[in-house]
C-alpha cells in the first residue's frame, strides 16, 4: 500500500489516477504491518523452509482507491484506465528513467492480468489482528 502515493502521483486530487491496470486488483498491505508480521515470525516460530504470503484480507482496484480518496478528501478522484502506450508517453514526459518505467508497466500488467489479487490470511494470523484497510491506510499515507 505504501507505493500508492508514488503510483497515483502528487496531483491525484486534481488530475485523478492514470494507470494501465484495467479492472485488476491488488491485496495492498502496509509495509510496517508486513515488517511487524515478519518480526513476529522470526521471534516466535521455527520458520525454516516456510513461505508466508503477507497480503491484505481484501484486494482493491484503482477504482476502489479513487473512491476511497474521494471519500477521505471530499474531492472527486477518478480512475482513468489507460492503455500502456498512452501511459508510457505520459510518464516519459516526467523524466522517469526507462528501467523504472518498465517496472511500473510490468507491475500494472500483472495487476490487470490478475496476478496481484491473491489473498491469504498469513498477515492477519501473524499480526494477531486484521490488517489495516485500504481506507485507513490511505488516510495515513495521504495525511487525510
């Protein structure tokens, strides 16, 4: 979830969200909660040869993100799914390095193709509570 302010940009409340992720979803979780869960595992378990997938309990689309930001800010935020070439051209104008742009495009392609929407209970189980919701996470990340 911590990458969302970077992905949606500083002008999200004026310009909206432009990503080539279609209707795809991500089970966004806060980095600090994943770190806490890792610390809990390392402190309390024999975790050798175990794999954990730390995800939120719900997967969210950029439509969900736009709706949550609208509710939190009182300003209408729209998600505009764009095609990859339009996105690349727009991002090139910002001066983003080509390798970074390629990573962002690949991540968005994964989102659109449903490769980031897996949900597990690992994070909740290792935290001992439900992970922070999208709305609460955005409230913190955007200081709303």
